[in-house]
């Protein structure tokens, strides 16, 4: 090293070095701007920042899901990431999404203020690190603003139900969109968030097309779970538990073992595990665990049970199953919300191709007419009358029947190999059904309960007349108890 180089090095201050490091490293950016929180011994924060940076700079994937406990810096890291992206490339466009409009405004102001903070004394601020990035004067509204020198809006903060019309972005950053156990148990609320994300937010991604979802984990059907399920190999996941299986704490200075013990005493165990150890609520609270699967179908009687859709949002569920030694082997099914004129043909074909000998159609909500039409189609279209189709009325409480049958169903119903991929909507509804809480749909598990009642003789057959059924000529069996 010559004398000139030494002179240059002598002129480089620690402040200059910090600014250079923060320019090129998200972790250093976070550490230098917030030294009291991003401490060297908080290894999970360095890991989080490094992995976000790798995703942004190098990963070919488009989705990054980060699950971490509350109060461990998720939102601050999301805000720092947003500011750092603008510093690295002022032409970048970013959209952030928070739980509601108030939180969206707070997020926006935090990022905007970070960029606008002026240097005072020795403290390093954003403008020291990125002197060429500033918010354009006169375009710094609470939730939408522009970086100086850009012709398009640079930043928009929104929330589910909020506006995103006319705005495109390179990066979408979602910050904790589920805020309570009530929402985590409510399928309708989770469905609304997913619909908003897929139908509104994803259509705004362009250019880099990167989405970062930072949230506490709640349920398998929360936004994180659905992104991982829907986008598979195009999504990365990072999970931070407050305490590992071997007892190691994520960060004792934020949450100590004593604090954890107190929280466990005060909180519902499902909520604690979801919030702090990223175990989804509906995994602990769902009615069914993994089902047994069959490889070789035993010889037995082929039967079917069909429950027609009660309302426009419900599903028709028709299941073929083979009974062998008082156990049920599911062979095929129709699970759809298509109109009845289509499902009648689909069920007729299901019965025929499954060599079903006996079929039961639940007679509530138009089921009797459905049974008549399926029987007619089998005769007229498929030229067969070998299948015995009966109708039956269900009068017992549906939820009670489902819960009462669950133990038997779990132990005596066998699904076909690969049923998750073969019947994805059916699988999703069965495996997400909650023992407690609000379930938007119960069509699939209701039919499994009916199969249980049929095999275990929970209902006794009686003969009813044509006058009772309302269609002519023949007597039919229904079950008076449990059906």
C-alpha cells in the first residue's frame, strides 16, 4: 500500500464506513438506523435481514413468507426493508398492506419519516446512506407518495378492502394481516383476505414481481398457509419460534423463560402456540388428523351416499365407498358447487362407474327430486336399473352428528392413495374442519358422518309410503334414527 492509499484510508471515518456497509447490506442498514433494537446478539434479526436481502437480490422465487412471534421486530423490519429498497433503487415501486387503514397509515408515515429525517450530529440517518433518495416535495400524502425524480407514484400503503386501483409495484410487502383468534377461526374472514390478495394485490405486481409476507402464524388457511399451498416451489418460508423443541429461547432479552411461562398461564394454548411457536390454530383444533390410505381395495359391497347442496354456497358431496368388515374404503367422489342439472349427471355416472349396488340420497332441500332425476338418468341415458336408490330425511343436529362420528371416521375410513391431489377441494374441507369455531362449510364431513351411521346401524330402516315421499308406486326405506 503506497502513501496515497494510506492517506485516503486515514480520511475514511467510522461514519463513512457505516454508511457504505448500510448501503450494501439490509442487516447493516437496520443495525445502524436502530442500534438499540438490532443488536449483534439478536441472531434471528440478522438471519431475517440477510434472508430478505437474498430473496430480493438473488432468489428466482416470487414469494417469501416470514413467520415470527409478536414484538420480535416484524413490522420494523418490514418498514426498514421498504426504505432500503428505495435507497438501493429510487425507481422502485413498493406497495405495503397492513391489517386496516389506520395501521397502513402508520406504516407509511414510519417509512416516509425515515427517508425524510435530516442528519443531526453524529447519528447516521437514511439521507447519509442514500443521499440521492428523497420524497418529492408536495407529494407526501399519508398513504401515497413519490420519490423525487420519478414520474410515477412510488409508494402506496393499503389494507384488505382498501384501494390499489391504478398502482403497479415491483414489491408487495404484507405486514400481519390477521390480528385476532376470532379471525383465525373464521373461514369467511380468511377467504375474504385470500380473495383480496389473489384478485387485487397479485394483479398489481409487475417488474420484479416479489411479494414478502411477514406475519404471526394463525391457521393453515391464513394468508401464509395459502400462499405456501398455492405457489409451492415458487415460495420460500422462514419460521422463528419463541422457544425451540430443545428449550432454546429465540431472544431472552425480548421474551424470557419467565415471561413465556406467564403467557402460557394466561393464554389459550392454541393461541399461544400459533402466536409464539408458529403452530397454526387449526392444526391443533381441527377435527381430523391424517387419514389411513388404502393401496389394494378389498372385496366388499359398493355403496354411495349423496348430500345435495343446501344453498348456493354449499357443495354437493357424493361418495362411493366399499364396505369390508364394517370399515369404509372411499373409492371415488363428486364434490362440486356446480348447478344441479350438471351434478345429477355426474352422480349418475359416479354410481355407474363405481358398480354401486345401493345409494342413499339425503332428502332434505330438494334431495328427493334429485334422487328421482338420477334414477331416471340411469334408466334413460345408461339403460340400467340395477342400482337401488333410496331417499332419507335428516333431522338430527348436523354439528352433533359430525362430532359424534369423528372418532370412528378417523379410525375406520380409508382414503384412496393420493386423495389430497385427486380430490383437492374435498381434502381441504375435511382437513380444515374445526372441532370448535366457525366452519364455513361442512358438506364433506357431514357425508362421512352419514357413512358412519350407515355402517354402524345408527339408524334403523322403516318402510314409508308413496304418499309420505310424494312420488309414486313403490315403497322405499329411510332411516328413522340418525338420518
